[in-house]
């Protein structure tokens, strides 16, 4: 299934490219209002039309991509930075009190309704992109911890790990030098999935007004603005929504494609 | 089995205790004193102090935590700071919207996912399978609140089949209530259906490779008979787990959808309570949702152990 990989990679790099280009160039200034030209449908001058303040939607989508990617990327980073060491530790000390503590802690975080907690966190710390990152990142920790532990457990039974132990390496060194490189593929695949979930979560939080704050453009807030205008200017709701869908779709396809590419065993079973 | 159940029960109680501690103290460190928030910026210090003692906020935190937990054990969730009504009553009112909505969405999602998943598994690798899998990829990628807006645009604004928001109330009759929950339920059900269909398909594919499936075919069942009689039934275990998880997700996850449709549900209650610093309401509702998730997981674990003795060995 190379098709997933190509299509997913193409969609994802398109979004990343739009975000990168937005640093140096956008068709219009994202903050520039042009009230006489408000609510215009897509045209040659405004490719994605204009919003209720006459701002150029194409420019806003480009800069919004930046916000989405930044929030989701850092949230995945938090999850990996904390979750992977926790998972490695739990696997190295299987069935010890440490393992039990980490796994029960994981269950506990999973039991909290993530969206409600994210809203709670942003309400406590104040709305904003940084707090949205923290709120989304916390729920990535148990995901990576669990995946790492599961994959590491089976590796600990293998002979090459046994050999490393006989050679006198400590559990910590074995975990980082031998276990981690072998579970990395799995973590990259999960990373893409969490990345796309992060983009969805950021859009949701921004939509209810708890994510990135004005004047930083964000896809979720563009949708919130569109809600009252949807009958007058459907493009205001359609375009940011499609941007989210295509980005998430692209990342999911990329994740699937990578999994098939990195794990040949699955390729046979899945097709 | 008894030993296993006891062990799970202890871990359930422990989880709930830890969860209540986390919820209470995380929310209590939130900046913004409810009393001064309610009275506004120009309130006199002694008025604020009087309100604080009226709301019971002058008592030490530990005591308030203990009385909160103690009260919940009796079904007393405290009194809302802003509405001055029992939290239990407010939650019960909102549950009349959120619970039917969650069940409705779960029903819809199951109704879509089962046939789709079974169909895709039966036609593995053929165009039908590809179409279903493509549709589920799209379903997972669509943010439900955006889908909700699109539904409003098409079915409420253009076709005028439904209202754009609000809840008719059950006193206007069962169908009026169902009617106003239909668009929200569809919006909620779509991503869930996509996930469930994928789980159903992959569970079926795992089972189709089992020896007993070959035996079923060998004794003369057709592909279709073997699929329905043996595979679907065995695939139910992973599928039911996901349905259990989805139910608790739908109960809490409706928060944004309730915002789109202006539905007076549990999620909207939490949202309003957070912005009004009505901490006791936030604490109680979050606790209730966490309890729902932990309890569902507990029941699922027990049900599995009852069916499959091998699982009792684990954890």
C-alpha cells in the first residue's frame, strides 16, 4: 500500500509547506481588515474569499496551519519526552511496584474525560496556545508510555537483550541503547497519529475560545467566527473545515503508510 | 473469580480516591476566588468574607475535601455557588439531555458501523472494502463540531427539516425531544462509527484466519454462514470494549457539540460552571464522568474474566 504513503506524505507536506511559506509571504496581511470587501466568496483576488472583517482567508489558512502544527507538534513532544522513558522504565522493571505505579497512573489519566480536562486546564491557566499545548500534551503521555512498555516487554525476552545483560550492561543502558532503537518505528507511527489527534484537539479548543487567542489566526477560531455567518457566507465555514479534514486525513494516511513500510510483517497480514 | 473481582474492586476504589484528590486539589488551586468573582470588582472585603463563610469557603481545604467526598457517598453533591441549587439536581436535569444524546449517538454509530465493518471484512481487498475503509479514514478526520455546522447549514438552514439549535424538552413529547437531538446525535456518531467499523473489520479479519473458521468451512458452511455464525460472535469482545469506551466518551465528549447546538447538557453545564468559577459543580461533574469511565472499565473487565478464565491470571 504505497498509495497511502504517497497521498499522505503529499497532503502533509502541502500543509507544512503552507505554514513555512507563511513566515515569509502571504497574499495579504492576515490582520488587515477591509470591511467593504467582507464576506466575499472565493475569487481570483481572494482565492479562499474573505471573512466578516474582509480579511483574506487564504492568508489566514496559511498562518493557521502554523498554529495547528506548532501546538500539535509540541504536544506530541511532551508526550514522547515523558511517556517513552516511563514506558521503558516500566518494562525494565516488569511487575515491580514501579511498573504497577506507572501503569495505574496511566489508567487514571485515561479515565479522565480528556476534553473536559483540557477545557479545565485552559480555564485554570487562562486560554492560549501554550496552555492548549499542555492540556493536549498531558494526554499524550500515557499513550506513549503504554505503547513503549508493550513493545519493550517482548524485546526483553529476546536473546540479544539477554546477551547485553550477560555483558554486564545496566537496565538503563540496555533500555536506551537496545530497546529504544527497536521500538522507534512504532513510536514514529504513533507519533503521526497523535499529531493528527492534536490538530483536531487544538481546533476544538480554539473553537470554544480556549486555544490560540486573537490576533493569532487559528482554524478552530475561524470556524467559531463562521458559526453566525454560515448562512450568509458558507465558504467561511467550509474552507477552514476542509483544511482540518485534509491535514488530519493526510497525517493518518502517512501514519498508515509508514506502519506498512516500517513493519513488513503487517503488510502481509493487512492486505 | 472471587479473588480477581476483589482485586479489581480494590483497584477501582483506589482509582476513585486518587481521582477525587486530583480533581479537588487541581481545581482548588485555580486562580479566582468564587466569592470575589460573584460579587464583582467593587465588593467590600467584609461582604466577600461573609459570602465566603456562607458558601463554606472559609473552612480549611482538607475539611472541605472530606465533606465533599463524604457527601458524594450519600448522593449529596453540594450546593452550586452561583445557582444556589443542589448540584445533584442540576446534574440530574442535564443528564436528561446528555444521556439520551449519548445513547442515541451510540445507537446510530453501532447501526452504521456493524454492517459497514462486516461488509468490509467479508470483501477484504475488493472495491467494497476499499470504499468502506476510505469512508472511515474520512470519518476519523472530520472534526465533529465542523460536521455539526455543515449539518446545520444543510438540514436546518437550507432544507429547514430541523431547528438550528436548542432543545425542545421532553415535556413536549418524546418525538419532539428526539427530533431536536437528531442532528447533534448524527454529528457525534459519525467519527465514532468510523472507529467502530475499523475495529469490527480488523477483529473479524483476525478471526477469519483462525483454525475453527477453517473447520466451520470444512463441515460445509458457506462463507457467509461461517461469517455470521462464528466470526461475528467472536469479534464482539474487542467491539464491545470500544463501545463501552465510546459511551463514556460520548457522555463527556459532547461538550463541544452541545456548544454548537446550544443544548443544555452536562458538557455545557461544566463549561458554564468553569467560566463562572462555580467550582463545586465542576468538581462534581468531572468526578461523575471519571466514575462513569472507571465503572464501565471495571464491568467490562469482570465480564471478560467471567467469559475467559485466562484473563483472571493477568494483573
